[in-house]
């Protein structure tokens, strides 16, 4: 009984330490889990995989560090697929907290595929009047951003010489921790632009109607969506590692619950037996 008593009285900080160690260790181990591909993820992949070299995509980053665990792997995976297809990529940011995340995502993918800034990709940075910028993109991109994040005029950027508005951009990939409906309303409904989305797991359910009505070409939902896309492009990144860590952590939690309940059962039975022996 002393063993079970020690187990039930274990300092919870040891449990936190074990869970933290699992998450860290699983970032370096690939379990090789089979990840089933959902139709909305496959639809996005299929559209992107038919693009021709030189086609331009816009990746709109609208998230902050609070949700980067789910959305940053999506950004890296999608931009990586665009570079696999030799497409050019424009990245914009809707909130100042996302500037560093967006730049890190595109630089990570660019290093992997040896892509060059201003030739293969351009980072326009943060625009405080973001919804206005969505509408201006339907007319002329230079009306929304005069320069890129380094202050380089757009007319001086090689890949933007022929890019003026949505007609020159094959699709907007909106990655958001809050709302992507503005892109649907302005880009798709007003200018008939192709739009897809990557959102947190809790947001995904609200966007399935837009997928069903073809207002969204595809949808990545949460860490699982990122892992599915990485699987399709044959890349192991934060999505797959995150799913592995999540799976092992869930197993550990279940084991802790089982051990705790078994310990409680034996201690309760021992206490009951002791009371009977004392005649209580």
C-alpha cells in the first residue's frame, strides 16, 4: 500500500515535467504515423499542384504567437509547396505581432528550396488598414503597399513587375487565428479571386460551409491540417512532429489517469479493510 500511497501523493510538478519532456523529445522523433487526408486539404493541395512555374500566390498571415503552434507549420508547408511548384510568393501581415512569424516562415521555406528574395518571394509586411488593403488589391497592389518590408519600392522588385491586382494572383491563402471571412467577402465575392484558408482547430468547423459552397478552395484545420499537408508534400515539419507529440502526450495522460484511479481503488479498499478490523 505504501507504493500506491506515494503514487497518489506524487507532486504534480513531476507530471508537468514528464509532459514537457515528452513534447520536447518528440520534436526530434518521427513515429511514422499514418495520417489520413481529408477532402478539404486534398482540394487545396490539388489546386496548388496544378499551378505553373511563375504563377503568383499571396499568403496572408493573420496570427500571433498565441496560435503559432497550429498555424506556423501550415505557413511553412504551404509556402514550401508553392516553391516546389516554382511559383512566386507574396506574403502580407494583418497584425504587427505576426511580422516575425511570417518572415521566419517564408525564410525557412526559401532556404529549403534555395529561393531568392525579390525574385521568388516578397515580404510586404504589416499594413494597419488591412481590410482596405484587401479591396485595394482588386485594383492595384501598389495602392495598398508602396514598398516591401525593407523599404524597396514595388516597381523595383523583379517578381512584381507584372503583378498588379487579383487577376495576376492565382490564389490567396489566408492563415488566421481570428477570421478569414473578410477575404471571402472582398477577394472572392467582389473580385472573384480564389481563396483558401488555414485556421486553428476550433475555428475550422465554422468554415466548412464555405468549403461546401466553393467559396473556399480548401481548408487546413489546426495541427492535423498542417500534418496532412506536410504528408502530401512529403515533408516532415512542425505539423507531423506536433501530432506525434500530441499523440504520445495523450497516451501519457491516459496512463496517468489509469494509475491514479488504480491507486485510489487500492487505498480505498485498504482503508475500508482497516476500519472493519478496528470495528468502526
